[in-house]
C-alpha cells in the first residue's frame, strides 16, 4: 500500500522535535518539506537529512487555496512513484495545516494511506505567553481565509498563517468589521525560538505596518466584554430577546404572542419603507434593526413553543435562496431577469408539490390578500403578465387609461355613486398598469409625491405663521401662491 507519513517540525528548534519524528526523518529516503522557510531546516541539513521542498509552488498560483492543492497533487504524484514518502510541515501536522487536511480528505479515493506522526505546536508556548486557557474558549483561524462571520469577540482568537503584509492587511480589514481600529492586539513572531521570539502589542490598525511579518507570525486578538463590540453580534440580540422572554424578564415581552406582535411587524415594515423614501441611511439602519427584533421575538416564541428556532428561520431562507437561484449556485444558465422570475415561480410550484400542498385553482392565489390595495394591483398585473395577459404596447395602456377616465366622468354626470366607486377603482388600476409599463413602482412614486406634498404644505404653514396668519384663515389664493413658491425652491435645490 502507498503511504504518506506526515510529521511536524515543531516551532523552530531541533530540541522541540519529538524523538519519533526526528527518527522518521533520519530513516526516510524520500522527504518533502512544505516549506524550507523554517528555522530547523538548516539543522536538518547539518544532520545529513536530504529533502525537497514545495516553495516553488507558492509563486506559481494566484491564491493560497490553489497553492495548497498543488502541494497535495505533488505529494500524490511522488507517492505513486516511490510508494512511501515523508511529508514534513512546520509545527504540528494536525493544527492549522490545510495541506494535511486535504491529504486526508482526498487520499481514500486514491487508496493511499496517510499516517500522522508526532509534532509539537507553537500554540503551547504562545498560549502560555499570552495567558490564555483554551478551556475558557479559543478560536483558531486561518489568516489566508478569514471571514467576518467566523469571528466571536467574546472569545480569545488566534489568527495563524499571517505570512506577509498583504495577508496582514486583509486580516486587519476583516477584523475591523467587528473591532474598533484602536483595539489592542498582539503580533507574535517566531514563538518557541528563544533568540528570535517577539510579542508586539499594538492597535489593530497598525498590524500591517509592523516589521518582521513572515511565515512565523501569528496574531492574537484578546477576548472582550466591551458592550460597543459585543452589541454588534447577532448572538447578543438572541440572548437579549431570550432574557426579555424569561421569567425574570420584561412583563410586556413575556405576554406577547405571534398574534399580538403581528401589527408591530407591519408597522416596522412601513417604517423601513418610510426611511427608504426619505433616503436617510441612519434611520434605515435603525428601522431595519427594529424589523430584526421582530424576527428574533417570533423565533424565540417558536423556540418556547417547540415549533421552530431562530436557526430554523435562518436555515429556511438560506436553503430557499440557494434552491431558487440555480443560475448562481448550480449549473443553470439564464439570459435575463425575466427568465430568473419564471424559474423562481416554477421552482416555487415544485416546492409546494413536494410538500403535498394542493395548488389553488387560481394562478393568482400566491398574491397575499393582506397587501395594500395599490401593491396588490401591481402584483396581480405583474403575475398575470408572466403568462401573457399583457397589453402589447404602451399605446394600448394609454388608451385604456383614457377609456377609464371617460367612464368615470360618465358615472359622475349620472350621479351614480356605486358606478363612481367602481370606475374610480378601474382608473386607478389602469394608472398602476401604466406605471408598470414605465418601469415605475407606483407605491414609491406615490410615496414620493406624498413627501413632496408634506414639504410644500409645511412651507405654507411656516410662511403663514411668519405673517401671523393661522391655518384656515388664509385665502386659497394666498396658499396657492405660497405653494408655487415652494415648488420654485425645490427646483433650485
């Protein structure tokens, strides 16, 4: 059987290599080092141990992921040639060694045995020097593949593989999504190598400006209880809501149900829409937080009732987005946004069939009846258009609007109240259809006009107040003049 023995070279001193690993290296005929850039390599040469390295691969590929796979491919090629080889890596082979992880994952299908030998990690020395007990919680992360969602500021974090300033810069920017620029961190260099070991404490923003960043550099990020940092975590919101709903929590929150919270969800959604219309990012941020609170509350109630949890809620939307975007997450190809919508509806119907849900006889059943009338009209028209129920040209829509306008005034002249209501509704419906043809959202267009009316009327109020005139006491002519002044101010802004 073909065998790859993996051993660790320890932190950087010949004294730290386990006796077993050193003996394996002395007896092996074919040794490959992941990198020659390790303090112990020169000492191996002095002992007559011969080897080749994978350093040439680091400059041959654009990403670390591709470099690691190239190393794995080389090892598999070599073991096919020689049947048994030794692969030596810095530190411990089981800690922060992506190549070893990939070897183990891919070896079985090649019928190759991977034997993991002994090694000492620099972590033993590092954790002792920075005063961290792993039992209190510890995150070990790879600096070459660091993402903000991996971080937990409440837990001490070690970021390894900070090879150079480019990696340090990427790590810094990722950490700044969770930590303030001035947050104190420690850059550790050459840990376990007595004459070279360094620990540099500095603010986060300086880490990529430090000297001596190399393949033996690790970043230590201390845990924090600082509220300004902890409060940025989604998990903190879940903990807060759980506490609010606990027996020792808030009486108001404890008595809420899905039904009693329904109106608040609607209110918060409208407040988000209002913040969007007013184009105030700070307000939008706050209102989105209020919607997120509603999601957390409903999920906590679900947890208590044993029906669903916040994790079920998140999993549901993640799975749905992946499933309904096969052109992104699978091999489907689309040519237009229209095709995306058609695929979405088709997948949606498949999901219902798989759940055993009997489809409603109406194609329009999926449009919620609770929508505001204008939004419902827009969605009904939009969905009907998907199956060809659509005017061919905008001229047809304009003709329809004029037709409904004429029919409304015929009803007005007859003083037929029932017909007036019906015909007015038909006119609005036709106008909404015109907005759709013009690529407009009628709700947004009307919201914009509403805000414009507010602004102009507020101008009238202020000008009348400055003149000592109360609302209701001014003539229409005076107010109309002020209205036109307000319009002029808008045009000059």
